[in-house]
C-alpha cells in the first residue's frame, strides 16, 4: 500500500500506519529487525525526517525497540495506550448539577478503555484557562497518546491548533467546528429537533415556543431543526416564541415560560431543547395554574432520569452520554492504533421517546 502524497494525512503518519499494519498482520513478527532508515526512505519514497518521526512514535508506543548501532526491532509486547478525557469550560456549579451526565460519559469511556486495555484518566480544567493553552501543555508533556475533549462552549480551530500542529489524535465530544474536518462524535441534533417539533404539530399545536441557548452550536442545530419543521408544515416563525436563554438550568425554563404567558398570544406548546429547561417549564406551569398537556404541551431533550418521573411523564428526545463516551473512546483508540485515518465524524441518532406530556399518543 503506497504513500498517498495527495492525502491530507501527514506522510509520517501514513508510514506509521503502514508499518503498524505489517506488525498487526504478522508480516513483521516480534524480534524482526526493520530495514535501515535509508532503505525505508527508498522503499516508501519519503525523507529521512519522515521515517525517523514515524519510528519514534512506534517506539514511544512500545511497538518497536531501537538499539543504538544495531537497528530497530519489533517488540514482543505492546505498551498500553494512554488516553485522557479533558473537560473544559465547566464551572463547579455546572459540574455539580450535571454530575449524572458526566458519570454516564466517563462510564462509557472507561468501559471501552478497560475492554481495550488502555490507561484512562479524567481531568477537569479551570474554566478560566484558554483551551489552546491547556492543550498545548498536554502536548508538551507527551504523556498521553490521545485525548477525548468535552467542552461547554463552542470549540474553535484556534483552540485545537496545538493538537493539529502536533498531529496528536483527539476526538471532540458533542461539538464540531463548521468547515473544519476534525474527529468528533455528535448527536444528530437537527433531525432530532425536527422530529420533536413535528410531533407537536401533528398533535394540532400551531404556536410552539422554543427554549434553548443559541450561543452554542448544539443549540443552533436544534433551532435549525425546529425552524425546518415549521417551514415544511407551513407555519410562520415567530421570534417572540424564541426567548433568549442563557444556560440549560431549570430557572431559565421557569422564567421563560412566565414571560411567554405575558404575551397577548401565549404558546400552545413548548419545545424545551434541554430537559432541565423542561423541568423549569413544569414548575412555571404549576405556578400559573396551567395543566400539562390540557393547557400546555411540552417536549424535552436528553431524557434525563427526572423526565419519566415528572407528572405527566415528559416526552423527550433520548441521547446517551454513555454511548457518546464509548463511541468517542473507540474511535480515539482506533486512531492511535492506526486502524483508521481521520478526520472521522460519527453522528449518533437521538430518537423521540413519546410519553404523555403532549396529549394522547
């Protein structure tokens, strides 16, 4: 399999993947000596620097052993991959109030890491630090072979620049950068929000409010799905039904619903694109004397444990943080092992779980 000079993957990483394939297929066996550096240069048509960097990474990962003055040999044991989940931008309040979500995410990642004998650690970074600075320091330490990244705000190409420059494998969870190919695992937020809105329309509701922060890409994607459903069903978009939401907490949903019912024409239904917001809507509805779903229909997003316990139980989009963590970790370990070449974008489905907060099924 030749080196592809037109591919966006650096030449040394292509060479590394080719050598790794030979090791894992048994073409190169433990104890075998690799051709000399100059022979590898001639065979693959690459520079000495490219060969050295590919071999250095394989030595660092325990796949090769270099003996000064003799040569480079295939090792008889594999060093376990070292990966970390780096959590950026979450203040202590968000960390505490989302503890079950983080538990699911970490659990999914840890399960796959354990199954594949990788060393796994978690670090939550002071939200006051710039992501680029944090990631640059991790690259400089050279302790980890790859990173899982979960960030609260949007992530940018500038944030990821240290990893891209060092060609360190990484996977971003629940975020992506429009126009930039990166390894990421995301939910299909546009489609899921479209389905949730259509569900309300099919129940006969026409004035449907949308509650979600629009300062992050997942919020904007959910908003896109909401608008698409309205447009396709011939319903007007009313910006008064899309109030500004600052965060994902219950208080925002509670305050938003009370403000919406100050309008001359309040909504008939609410799509709270985050279950904590929906919990706040339930609280406000009770305070206003509104019955769900007789006076107001509600759909949520994420299917947190509280959703099924609400009265009436909340219809909501189901996402799995365990699956996000597991799929991201599997992808990261495949990238480290050279089994796949990035960028890879995995999109997970998010089905609508219908309960009784919108009326009869």
